[in-house]
C-alpha cells in the first residue's frame, strides 16, 4: 500500500507539490478519456460500416486528432512522473550533490530539446494553417497544437527542474512493498 508523502516545507515547493499532483491527475484523466473516445469512435465506425452499411469517413480524422492530444497529455504526465525511457548507467553510484547536478544537467538538456520541438510544432501550425482535412475540413494546425501543448508543458516542467531540482510528490511505497 502506498501513502502520500508530506508536502515540502518551503512555500514554493509546496505549491509545486500540489500543482504536480493536480497536473498529473488532470493529464491522466484527459489521456484516458481521449483514448476511450478513440476506442469508442473506431468501434462505432466498424459497427456502423459492417452492420448498418453506413460509412463514417470522418472517424479517422477525429481519431487521429484525439490520439495526438492523448499522447500530448500522456507525455506531460509521464514527464512529471519520471516515467519516460531513461538509460541509467551510473546515477545510483553518484553522491547526493553529483546526483543533483546530473539531474539538473539532464533537465537542462531536455529543456533545450523540448524548446526546439515546441518551436517546430509552432512553425508547423503556421505552415499548415490553410491545409485542411478531407472529410471535416479541420485545419492541420489543430493536430500540431496537441504536439505543441505536450512539448510546451514539458519545457516548463524541465525548466522548473533545472531551477529547483526534484520535488518529491509521488506516493511513497510502503516498506512491505519495497521488500517484496
């Protein structure tokens, strides 16, 4: 069983503690709802086509849009949780200060990558503003907006990590779980 950690004493870190918890919960909820929408939409399109003989050509466009936003919010949640793929070869051997410096260096490099990716999504939003989907006529800018949201959010979070370091906000595992 896991229990919630105590919020940090510093006011700024306490605010970050609650913001990170709320952001993760919100992103998880949105991601699940969007993916459930994709599943329902595609299932409905199959049933409508195969059983009722009705075509839903717009379902592919909407499913793509929902999936991109689900990925954007999911990646934001994964970044907060520290669940993105990481190759950790030597971090466990570093001292506390060295581990903190490595954490901030990785956050700084990640922030630079996220800024470039968000900027690329912004550029693509402008470049594709007049390009529209076939069935619904939705601007492709809305597709790139989902990507921009994910990378812009991760940019802000990684910048925070560079400035403040890690803020423990996740539930702490019970001692019985750690030994199991």
